[in-house]
């Protein structure tokens, strides 16, 4: 096959390229430049500066062509600005989903198709399984490195074209061992971290720079609107958080947490955990990897945060790309986060949390 490999400059995608070359495929390497290399000084960044250099070194070692695609403007618009705007709307964004579905699985995949290749491969830790009714996405063998939650928006058409060679690897040590076996200089390179575009380590500072309208101190209030404290910026808080509440962390003998954000008023609303617990979620921008459920709904497990355990739920499809999720047991979800459905290891689909109905108040939050 003729395969385009998305090479970030890290060990995972480098091993993917090396394995495919060793298997006899015609491999082309491509690296996205996502932001100014002069700003990418943070340890664990990716897709700029040193990483592009490392990807090129690996391509030279493997004897494959390598291209660098300038995607800075697109990344700024579709990921960074969207990230800041979500906080300005009181949501908790998931920028890695936007990155994969924007510059990676749309733009780069489109380039791959234009080049006439047979497939595009990445270093993501998921499994692509040929099922009886078509291609399926599953959690990887190494569930500690599972990235399926971040890839829920991958369409069935995209999944048909994509390949994930690392999904069957037992652990990261095995991947690094392969890198050493192939003689790749990145074998010991540290993993990239989430929010790679936050170059100074402070996502709140980035949000406040891009959205100065929500910048500045404000009030911490209880659910009756009574002021119980002060904060240094709403972008530093998310629903479910219990840190940075100061003296308001404990009221009337009860531990408090953030139950709502009002960016326009620069207010953080707090309450007891019971007032943030929800069983019913309304999702937007649903992507189904299986046929939409009928009126009876779909019994499955859902995962509402990247590192949380999946929980039992029933899901109903709604008009206009929406869905309604009723959890068997309450959780503390945050608007803007992803809610991904599973049947065992298989990804069934997912969407973004638009609204939650809390048990403590019995109304939309």
C-alpha cells in the first residue's frame, strides 16, 4: 500500500512509519506545523520547532519523503480560538478533539486523499477492527494509553481510510523498544502533553489574552446569589472543581464545588456536590459510528471525562444532531466536555455536553 503517516516528531508516529516501511509499504511522512516554533519552548509540546526537525531526521533515517504543512492559521482558528471561546461561554473545552477533527483528520486526511494514497496512519492508541458490518473503532490493548475518547468524532468514512498500527501494542515500553530496534533517534524522547499550544504552562493566561472581556477578578456566589468570596478569573474554574475557592470552600459545614460559571458577569457559582450531580445530559454535535438508536434507546456505557471510568446509561437520538443521555447513577459533568458511548471496548459514538439537569435543583444548568 501507499500510506501517508502523520509524523508529529514523537516516538509513536516515528515507530508507525518505521513499521510500515519494514512491512514493505510505500510511506510518505507529513508533519503539521501548528504554531510558531519560537514559542514552543515548553517541555512536552509537539508539532513545532524541534519536533519538525525530529520528524525529518526519522524520515531521512527511513529513506522516505517528508513534507511540512503550515497549518498555523487553521490551528489558531479551529483549536486555540475555539478553546478560548468555550471558556468565555462557561464551558470546559476538549481541544484535542478539535485538533484531531480539524487539522489532522480533515485537512491532513484531505491532503492524503489528494496525493492518491491508499490510507493514512497515525500514532494514536486505538484499534481499527474490521467488523461484520464495517470498520469499528475500539479501545487499544494498552488501556492506560487509550485515546479513543479523544477520537470519538472520527466519522465512519474517515475510519475506513485511517490506520492505527499501535493499537495492538502491549505497552509504551514495547513501542520504545521498537524505536531502538529501528535505530530511531527519538526512542527515548518524552511524550507530548495535553494542551501542547499552552507554551508557558498557564492555559488561563492564554484564555485571558485571547478573551480580555472575561479577564479580571470577580465574585464567588452561592446558588442564591449571595457573595461568599472572590476569584482571580473565571477561566481558572470549571464545573466540578473544588480547588481555589478560598474561604468559600466550606460553607455551613458542607464542602463546596463549582456548579456553574457565568463569564459575562465574571461570577463563579458554588454549591454542595449534591447540587452538581446530574443523571440527564443533552448532547450536541453527535457522531454515530453505529446506526442511531430507535425509540427504545441504546443501553451502553458512557465516559464523560478522559480518565474517568465508563458508567452505565441509556441514550436516545434527538433531532438536529443531538442526543439525550440518562445515567444509571449520577455524576458531575461539565458543559463542553465530551460524552462518549461504548459497548465493551467498541466506540459507538459521542457528542459534546450542551446541558445537564442537576438532581439538586431539578432544572437545566
